[in-house]
C-alpha cells in the first residue's frame, strides 16, 4: 500500500493552495456600468444600465424618460393646425416627415384629400427629410468607432438638403409646412433645378462614405457579426425601417402601405440585407439614402401642375371619429391614432414612434456582447430620444 511521505503531503497541500489562489484571482465580481444619461452616442439623453462579468455584458436595460415632453397630452390643448409645430420636434432630424401622418389622419377624418400636386410635393419634401436625417447617421456612425472625417462630409452635404427644405418651406429645421387639405406654399422659382443638382451631390456623398467607411477594414471588423438580429426576432420586437430590412425582412410602408402620397407613382427599390448585424444596418441606410435621391428626381420629372390646397373651412373643426395613419419615416414606422370629438383640436392622440419600438430590442441584442460593442450596436440601431420620450 502506497503512503505519502511528509514532504509529499506538504508539496501536495502547497500545490492545492497555489491553484486555489489562481482560481480566486481569476474570479471577477459583477459590475454595474451606467452608460449615460448624457452619453454622446445616443442622440439625446438615454441611460443604459449594463451589468458586466469582466468585459462581457450580462444584462443591459435602457432607462428612458430623462427628456419627456408630453407631446401626446399637449396635442389635447392645441388646434389641429397647431399640432404640426409640436410633432416637428419628435424626431427633430426628420421633422417634416413627422407632420405628414398626422395631417393625413386629420384629412381622413374630414374626408378631404389634398390635390395631386400637393401630394407629390409632400412626398418630395418627405424624401428630402429622409436624406437630411440619415446622412447625419452615416457620418456619425464613424465617430462612434473613432473615425472623425466622415461626419464632416455628412454635415457638409446635409447643408445642401437643408437649404432646399428652407427655401421651399421657410423653416430649416422645423418646417411646419403641411396643412390639412394641402401645403402652405408652392415651390419657389428655380427650386426644381437646384434640387436636381443637390441630388447629384447626395449620391457623390454616398459614394465617398462607401469608400471611406464600408471599405475600411477596421469598420468591418467592428461591425460584421456584431449585434446580429435575426428577421423573426426583429419582427417579434416590433422593429421597423432599416433596422428591420437589415435583418432580411422586405417590408416598407412606402410600397406596402396605403398612403395617398406619390411613392407608388414612380419606380424605386426597397433595399434589404440578410446578415442583420451592425454592418448591415449601416449598409441598408446608405443604399436607401442613394435611392431617396433617385425617388426625388423621378418625382420632379412627373410633378403635376394644379392647385396645392383643397377647399377646407377657414377654421378647422374635425368631425367626430377615429383615424390611424402610419408612414415609413426616416427611422421606421411612425403612426398617429387620432380621436376627435368634433372640436377644434384632438380629444386624444397616440403616437407610435419608430425609435421607441426599435430600442425595445436593446436588452436582447446587448446580452453577451463585450463593452466596446455596446456603443457600436446602439449607434447602428439609430434612434432619436425625442422619438422615444414623447
């Protein structure tokens, strides 16, 4: 029978103690990391509470409400024409697009339809808002990964688009241009020719960023396979817009909805990507920006003549009823459920904003990722806090 000598016993005990010390040193206590509520990567005031195991995220929960402004309640003490000044500011980067579904809901209740020319101009300005909005994302996504140059390109060319919006509506950032029954004014002289030139610049901008960012191996390494969202999961969480199409789901309200706007009057393409990762979400938005420039040009080619306003009462009083209208806004599906009791202003308004639903997937998509990927994924989802804290 083998027996251990005293020296062997001591060596064995020392070895076990050394292994125990190593195990203790490798163990890490969980840590709670507060991202925000003022983090620059979130386009507003958002707080994400992340619980970490070392560098890996165990759980992450978004905390909203830091900039809540109560738009839905404020509409109850505004007339219908006044509501457009409020909804301009929900997604402040695509403000004109916010006006359209609300005005369409009011027109539906009043059984009024804007003239064809007004609908086409609405659609043109809608797509210009999309370009101005998403162009900033295309440049800013690079900043989140340490690339400074692309955002200067974005601000440079976005200014050309904002110039167009300002010259047509009188408002650079918050147009307040849509009206029940049509639009405030017709297009100014020379605007169509100037717009054609700007659309060429937009496509050149997209080409530059395709080379600067998509062709950059660092960007690819930080985004490919990071934050993957399968199409079925995206649908379960209510994602819409480019976030949904980047997961391979071919759905766009401009084509698949029932809007009276002029998207169905011209040919254009819905872009999708099968990968569902941060790279795919950037790629889809880049293609959609380029596509939007073509949509604007085709709408300008076929722009009908005629009036820009239907006959509506001077004082707007919407009949009693309920209406729901949603459109494909720059960040995804945005809808308004408007309840009228026959007064000068809405009785109730419920706003379905794209960012609120898109951010719902944050706890799922951030679980298990590493800390540096948190900002990459949040940036790729592209949300605006005014679109969340309504």
